[in-house]
C-alpha cells in the first residue's frame, strides 16, 4: 500500500478517531462521553465527506474508517455494559451488524470469486450506525429510550446484513 494513500486527510481523521476510545474509557462523566460520541460521529461524517469531495477515497480508507468506527463503538458498548447502562442482551443486539459484517468480509476475502468485489458503504449500514450512536447517547442521557432504540437498531441491523449480503452476491464475479 503506497504511503501517500495512507497519509490522506480522511485517513488521518479516521485514525485520530481511534484515540477517542481510550478517552471514553478514562472519562467517568456522562457529559464528556456524550461529547466524545458526537465527536466520533462528526469525524466519521467528515472523513467520508472529504474522501468523496476531494476524491481521496482509497482502499486503505475503506478499511481504516470502518475499523475506527467499530473500535470506538465496541469500546463504548463494553464500558456501558460494565457500568450497567446496557444489558448483555442489548450489547449483543447492538453488535449484531458489526459481527455479521466482519464475518461476511472474512468469508468474501476467502472465496476466490468474491475477492474482486469492492466493499462499499450502503445506506442501510449508515442507518444502523446512526441508530447505534443514538443508542449510545440514550444510554448516557436518557436510559428510558434505550430498550426501544435497541429494538429498532436490531431490526435495522438484520435488514442491513441481508442488504450487504445481497449486494455482495449481485456484485460477485463468476
């Protein structure tokens, strides 16, 4: 992977998002954590917008961005689980899409006729990410909203997994 492909502004923003995860762990204040969740979401939108707008999208960015997202979300979910703001079941539902997408990626890279297929963000995945962020914010600010948000996120995640699977299947090279 060429060095200049790694050192683009969108990729740097994605990598910096990784640094928010330890701050989420270290902060015990809900207000600080809310700020970190909003900052992570804003940086995710910004790096994607810059990559498209400035034509800086790259294969490296296509890997770095979702990894940074997943690490931040996973960190926040585990912290909220340990602190009792989320149950084990709620945490598992919120991780459903991430786990299934990771399995799908590994399978797609392991099957020769799926390897050439390029992974792209899909609207269903963006909806799930938005719902995950809303659920994190609710867990920090409005606990009574968490059960309903987890349910909606779970349904959207299941749809997203089916959507990604169908898109991958349609784009396959046979």
